[in-house]
C-alpha cells in the first residue's frame, strides 16, 4: 500500500480519517500494519500491502 492512499480512503463505518501504524515496509510500500479510525477506534489490517476495509463482522478470520 502506498502511504498516499491515506488522502483518499476513510473509515467505512463513519467516514472519519484513518491513522496509519506501520509494521513492515518494503521499497517504500507498506506491507503490513493497521489503519485505525480516529473517531470510532475500529482497526483495519494491512496484509501483503492490501488494506482490508471490510467492516469487522464481514472479515474472514485468518488462522494464526
């Protein structure tokens, strides 16, 4: 995921801004981390460079 994407995306639940927490970068791209809503506090994972902005009840759980 490119960090510039934060200028475009917002929380799918309440349309508030998202705060980025990066776990891993590769060549300037964000590979893993989380996006957290500044209003409702819901977190959305970034896995393999792809932000999962599905509401929590619609996400498939990945085995740990």
